[in-house]
């Protein structure tokens, strides 16, 4: 079973760390990105690209998500 660093209301979903949307981990529209041994799931390619450029920004506990 894949690691889900951000828990969601749905058991087969993860939370996109950029926009905070629920993402189906079996078919993430934005793909995935590995960072420090964790797999992150994204709602769209733009969120994945933003995360890949500045993961620390989006993993900061004070980050509330981008407004989409």
C-alpha cells in the first residue's frame, strides 16, 4: 500500500499538498511526485510542477493551500 502523507476523508484518496483537494490515489489526474521517500498525489499537473519546485513551501504546516 502506498504511503499517504496527507490524510483525506476518503480511504482511497490523499490530499494534494498544493491546493488541498482530495485526489484518488489509484488514478491521480496530476500524477505523483516522490520527495524524501514519500509519495505525494496531485489533482493536476500544475500542482505537481509547483510542488516539485518548492516542496518545503507546500509541506510547511502553516501553508493553508493555494486558492484555485
